[in-house]
C-alpha cells in the first residue's frame, strides 16, 4: 500500500528530519506514529498525503508516486478544517460537491453525478457518526466532538482507501476522545481502509495502532517499529506486558536503547 523509499527531507536551513529513510505499510493495517514535538510526525503524514515532497527518494502508494494529493487519500486535521459559514450537512457534502466541478482526481472533467445517490451517501454518514440531528447547525453552534465527527464524515463520504489523521483528538475531553477512538477503530474494521495516525500520547498509540512507528528528534535514518498486541483493548494497563511495552516506548522517545 505505502512504500517510503530511501527518502531525505529537510526544511530550509535545518538538518534533515529524514535521511535515506525507508518504511512500508501493508494494505488494511492501522499504524500510529509517535514521537516528541518537532521530530517529523506531521511531516511524514504530509509526505504520505502528497502535500510535501522528499528531497531525495520517493513515496509510493499502490506502487505509484504521488506528485500531488490523490483523491483516494483522506486527511483529518486537529483543527477540523470546517467551513464556518456552512452547515454540518454542507460541510460533509463539500468534497462530493467539489468533485462535480473537478472530477475525483482534481484534473479531468467530472462524471455525471446522481443527486439522490449523493444525498443518500451524506445522510448515511451523518447518521453513522451520530450527527444527523445537528445537520442544519453551523460549526460554531456545536461541540468540539461534533465538529470532529463532521470532519470524519466529510472524509469517509468520499470512500478513501487511505486515512491519515494528525492528532485528531488532542483538543477533546477524555470521554469524547475515547468515544471517537472507538468509532475510528470500528470504522477501520468495517471497511478496507489503511490508517496512519499521529499522536503524542502513548496510551492512544497502544489503543489504536496495530503497529507503532517511533520517531525521534534529530535525523531519522532507520524506522523503529513496534508490534502492538494490545490494539483495541480497553483496560490492559494492569498487565505486565502492557507496562513493559509502555516503558519501552518511553525509553525510545528519550533516546535510551530499549
């Protein structure tokens, strides 16, 4: 699905965040990227989204390079990215409406659309994410959790095969965050969806990520990858193996050999 092939990336006047860095993600896997601030977590997500490009090497999705954002990739940001002057329903339908003008790849003439099918798809995700009752409200009139559900619905209505999330739950209260974490796990299990998510939180990484990529400050040259047998488990914190894995991640984030 994803192949990051010997990439080097740096911001101007800075040391590289990645140098000859190689990493692969198989179709249908759920990955979490964790690391300290400034280590390149969000940059890696933008490289996968086609919003940034490596200085050397290449990023391939389904064995194809990505010179520009691909229509099958969904990106969910921490600040939601909703249009404040549009209702929840209109925000969810935004991508579908844009495709009527530019086509699914942003270049070619669009195919004829069926308004009934489009409305049905929007209604499906409004109800699926529990925001049907607020469909006619504006983002400023709803809670943070409802805004994030709207952002998720806007992405999933486009039927992506790759879902990228940049700390999507960081600003939410604990109950709302846990509810949305469970929702993302459920949707990922129901659909042929590959997911890569960035987080600062070890506990969130262990709940959501089947595999975990740990990045460090400085130049990342070799991926440090952990298999996570605790993904989806609600209360394994008392287990010795869970504590050992947590400690291992903490040590790696501090730069101490595990």
